[in-house]
């Protein structure tokens, strides 16, 4: 079986994503971890791009890199010992998180084996973004509204906590 | 020869023509697209970088004239070669890395900044159909990649191991993220009207004429949104009165304080190209982009119209920068969250409601335009009244009362 250029790109992007993800946990500097996380997010965005899901790719960059990663970097810069660099890589919770990680892996493997994945690529519609927009206000209107309310509550709550009394 | 004339008349045909030329030379279709794409990327890169050279000269010259100075006038005619001289100087300067700096992020930050701005440039349609990437999610792409600017500045600020740089980095995040919100809302209002996020289709949609002669530019339909966009663009472009990121009197130079030589030049380049791209986007979204008389017959005119509009917006940006003093950081953030964000929400509401009214297109356009002007005047009135009240309070307050406050 010959490897198509698309597969080569996919493998490279996967290596980038997973490698960066690994470096997030292996890096001894909190700031570097945050930057590796950005690299990992980029890899995921590029994978979406490879699947011609341009809206998801751009949304990934906008939300995960533009907002979440920036916030994480911002928050880590405010923590103590930041400029010193060296951090301990584990703490007293490592046992519990190990168990959770193994359980999650088991779940993912189960899903991977149970679901019959489509192997034929479906044709990508031309204007996916209009379809996504229509789906939001027709078939998925209730989940969409629930998520909106949840975000609003989170926003109000964050302001209430941060407010000076 | 006739084909060449056709291409000069309609530059959008250049890409397909080049693709066919490569095919006739015996390249496979995939390889031909790859070569075409690589050349396209290089063209974009060269265009952005060379335009920056003249922009820097132009900005210095215009700012000088506005401030009753002469500006650069030694290197070349009218000082045209001043930027070249600056580049040579920056290239030959010593490349200093401060002690205790985080080397990798310190070196990566300028590259990330420039990469970000050139990626944003890819969606700007400079003529009818002349666009590097015709993305369906063009505007969202613009918003996503302009958000990366904060990341580059944050990296630079942290890795420099300098507290002024760090403060500058914090300010970048606060300012860019805050002012991005009104910017996005005004773009959202435009998307509501046009029903597309593709930048080229946006320009195309503004080709309609109301009452047969008034151009359907979104800047005319929604002057309030355009004003908000312009103010937010001033802040996003890190320009005075919002240049708190490099406020020399407070934090010396901001996040790029420790950079020297070519690495500093990259941040400088990002700054100037950022203004150019923001002006180009304003021209595309609010001033009709490449639309203008006779564009249908001779599409190459679109490039001329687009350039004129972009330069006009850019000139306005320079004008404001050369005229107004800097705000305080709390004033700046307050202005964004208390004035611009609610105002931008109002424009979105106006666009959403009025554009669905069951009346003819012409009346809708008049209503939207009128409502925008009313909202603009009302906002200015409220701000004015508040400021007057504040000034009066300060004048009547006794020193003892001020201490208590």
C-alpha cells in the first residue's frame, strides 16, 4: 500500500501534536509547558484543516490558542516561582491521576474497538459554515441555547468572584 | 500578446493562466498547484515586506508634516531611502541577548509576530477576485490570527527577563483581548448584513446601489459600526492614543525593550504591517473594497480603488496618531468596556432587527443608516455629558473632599 501525500502530512501533524502534548507534561518550566500546549493546539487545528473542516480549524485557533492558551500563559506568569523555571514534575496526587488516566485510556480503547469507523471519505460540502449555522438554530437549538446560558452563568459568576467588595 | 492584455485587464486570471502554463510544460496537476501556491506565498511575502518599507517612510513623513516638522529628507530624494538606511543599520547592529533570558522563546517571539501578520494578510482581496486564499471563514480567520499577536508579545515580554518587558506583555494581552471584542462585534454586524465571511464576497456584496446611485458600502449603511471599528483598530494597531504597550514615559518601550538589531526590526515591521492590514480590512469591509466605477468592465481598476481606500484609512490612522496624546491605561480599558463594547452590541442589534423588517431594500438601508447616525450622536452626547459632569465635580471639589474620595 503506497502512502499518499495526505497520509505523510497526517503522520507529521500527529507527531507534532502528540510530541508537543508530551512536552507539556515533561517540561520543567511552567511557561514552556504552556507554549508546548500552544504547539499541540496548532497541530490539532492543522489536522482539522487537513480534513477540510476550515471552520473548526479556525475556531480551534481562535478559542484554544487566542483565548485559552493566552489565558493559561497569563495565569502562569502570575504564579510564584515562575521566573526561576524549575518545577517538580509530580505531587501527592500522582497516584490518583495515574488511575484516572488508565481508566480513560481503557474507555478510549473500548470506543476505538467498538465503533465501526467509516473508511470511505465522504465528499465535503462547499459551504460548511452556512450548514453549521443552520444546524445551530434548527436541529441543535436546545443544546446550543443551554451552552449559551451556561457560558453566561460562568461569565456572571467569574465577575462576581473577581469583584471588589 | 492578447492573452497578456487580458491578464493585465483582469489580474484574477493570472493564477489559472500560470497553472495552465505549468500544465503545458508537462507538470502533473498536483505539482503545478504546489508550484503555483509556493509562488503565491512568496509574492504575498514580498508584497507585504516591501510595502512596509514605504509605509515606514510615509508614516514618518506624514507625522512630521502634521507636527510641523520636515521629517527624513537626507537619504535619497525626499528621504525615500531613509528606511533602507535604517535596515542596513539594524542589520549591522550587535544582536544582544540579555542575561537570564529564555533563549528559545526570546528568539521565537519576533518570528511568531511576523508570521502572524503575514498569515492575516492572506485573506485581503486587493482586487476583484485577487486574493491569496479565498477562505469561506475569512473574517473569522482574521480574528483568530490577529489574536496570536498577543501570544508573540507575551513570549517576548516574559523571556526578556526584564520587568518593564513583562509589564508591557501584560498590557498587550489586556489591550488586545479587550479591544478585539468591539472589533469582532462590528464585523459580526457586517456579516449579518452580507451573509458571508468570505472577504472577496463581502466586497462583492457591496456592489449594490441604493436608489440607483448610492453605493451599498457597509460604512455608509452602518457609520456607527465603522467608527467603532476604526477606534478598535487604533487600539489593535497599538497606535496613539492607545499606544500604552510602548508608553515610553511609563514602561520605557514595552515588551520589545530588550530586543536589538534585526529582532527589534521584526517587531517594528509587525507594527507597521498590522496597521496596513487593519486599514485594508476596514477598506474591504466598510468601504466597498475593490468596488468602484467601471470595475465590471476593467477589473484591474479594482486594485487602484482598493489601494486608494486603504491608504485613506491608513492616513486617518496616522493622523490620529500624530495628533492625540496617550491615554492612561485605566481610561483606555474603561473606554473599551464601558463605551465601545455596549456600543458595538447596539450596532449588532440594529443590524439584526432592521435588516429583517418587511420593507423594500432602499427603505431598509435608509432606516439602518439613520438609526446608526442617531446611535452615534446619542453615544457622543452621553460621553460628553459624563465628561462635563466629571470636570465640574473636579472644579467644585475642595482638596479635603478629594482626599476622602
